[in-house]
C-alpha cells in the first residue's frame, strides 16, 4: 500500500480504506536509477507516473538538436508525455531521471476504470489535470513576458526545493537563460 499516493489523493478527496485499496490495486511500482530514461522519443506511452521519491525532467529536442526542458517532476508530482498517453501517439519528449526514482504508474485502461467506478477519483484527476493546465499556461506566459530576473524570482518562489536539487545549468536551460546570467541573478538573492 502506498502511503504517499493515499496522502496525495486525500489532499483533494477523502477515501475509505476500501476505496483506497481498490485504487491502489490498479497501480504498479517501478524504480529507475539516475540518468535512466522513463520515456524516450518515438515510444508509445502506456502509463502516467506518480513520483514517490526522486526527481525527473521532461525534455524536447528540436530538429536542430537543441534540447528544451519542459517540466520537472519530484515527490507527489505526476509526469508522462500526456499528449502521447491520451492520444495514443508516439512520444515527442524524453523523460529522464535526475536522481534515483521510485514511481507508481497506471495504464490508461486502469485510469479509465477507476474514474468510471469512482466519482471521487474522476474528480481527483479532473482537479489535477486542471491544475496542470493552469501551471502550463503560467509557464508559457512567463517565458513570453518575463525578464530573466523575473523568471528566476518566480521559479525560486514557486520551487525553492528544486534550487537545492537541480544544477544551475539545468535551471538556466529550463528558464531559457544562460548559466552565467543565472549565476549573476542567484548571487544577488
């Protein structure tokens, strides 16, 4: 039984022991080592993942070979190539481990099953998907409108724990600024 998953779900909906047992039985666990890939470009994506422990990053590589960091995922976050998962198409992103990770994962079939059989879980995933959409929209707007200083300040306020766990080079890439600019900005804080 995953205590972490239950706590995470119960931040939104309360569960009885029986309800959680039903939900938990539809998840499987997986462990990966630092630098391993969870998902690679051009794969079919059959699962979404809940991070129990560790840290991952999702990246997209353009036609010129430039890599863009789309997302991080740490404890109590969900990650996948959601476009590939929901649309049954091949992945366009890579997800790799920045640290050793422990994950729970669920297939689309099992996700649909628990949502159709449990109004609470349908509500839970609707709230999580809405929150993810809002966060993505905020990130896009930040990339379009913020100065490097504003982007770093916003990142520092939203994700202070990532500052301790991710190298400045990776944070700079996520923010779309140079490593040198990030060093200047972080020295001022």
